[in-house]
C-alpha cells in the first residue's frame, strides 16, 4: 500500500479513519483518553473532561472518515500554555491518470488558487499549498478559520497524490500571532512528509492484538511500580516506627532521672 509518514511533535495523536479501522479507531480513542485522564484521577472531577475529550475525538474522526481521509492528526497537549485549536486530515488519492503530468495538474491548482496558492517541494516531490480563510459554520462556530491544503505528487507512483488539509480555528482575528504560530506548526509537520510503499501493512486484527500485548505489558509495569512503591513505603514506615520507639525509650529514661547511690555504699 502506498502511504506516507509524518513526524509528529510530542502531545499529538494520529487516529486512523478508514472504513476497515472502526474498532481500532475506538480503541485508540480509549487509549488517548486513559493516557491524558488516567483512571487514578477522581472520577467525579475528570468525568466531564473525559466526556468532552471523547466527544471531540469522535467528531473529528467521524468527519475525517466522511471525507475519505486515512487518518486525522490532533494536538492534545498545550503548546506554550495554549491548547492548539486545529486538526489535520491525511488522505492518499490513488487511481489517477498515470499519463498526466503532475506539474501541469499543480499548475492548474495554482492558477485556480491565485494569490492563495504557493508552489513548493515537500518530501522531494512537487507540491502546491493553498491557504484561505473560510466560514466555520460547519463546526458550529461564528469566527472564521484558516484552511490550508497541500497537494503533493508521489514522484515514484504516477497518478498517486497526497492531500493534507488542516483547519485552524480563530477567535475572529485570523492574522493574530498565536494563530499564525499554529499554522506554522502545521506547515512544519507537513514538511516532514516522506512517501513509503508498505508491503506488510498489518490488518486491524493484528494491530489490535499488538495493542492487547502492550496493554498487558503496561499493566504489568504499573503493578511492578506499585509493588516497588509499597516496599519503599513499608521501609519508611518501619524506619519511622523505629525512630518513634527510640524517642520513647529516651524520653522514659529522662523521666526516671539518674540512678540513686547504691545502699551498700552508704
């Protein structure tokens, strides 16, 4: 299967959205929620946050699936104290005209984009970047959003294209410095794109089996850590008890005072 790889910053997640990964998608979402809001936290306090995060991830992945994307990329952690308001859809388009010159197709896209389009190279392949401010009504927001699309040709497979589209929400100031910074971060992620031809792509069942093994190993590691912590706590308690006993003996000796003279010496 022809695909491409991207390098993601810490705190980002890539969730598959193809029709054959529905179960895997739910499993990944569950794992993301457990990672960021673990079961060790008070349920009454994190419950609303879990529900909100699940709703956000589910809506983003469902929308990506409807648009035929292979996956969606989402930032989950704050960046410089700010929660990044955006997502990226990743799509590979196959079955195009193998005889069509990619440069001509990119030139056509560039001409349609006008001042919003830019010609560049991504991963050693010709590409076009189209950036525009769009209405946010689809996501039930009044403020406009930035939508940036990259059309990337596969240099080794004619008729195969990469389409990466990211949307950055705003509070109405589309040229605000924080908004520009988020757009730049998405651009940097796209710049890491590298095409790959994968012959040994695992099935959903195989990936789920691997995740089960990882979960079991993670549970065992957590149990080992808990056992070590319990042992350390016991050692500390024993040490504290010994210290209290010693203090009690010292206090008792001080209360009795010094021994009197031996009667045989009187």
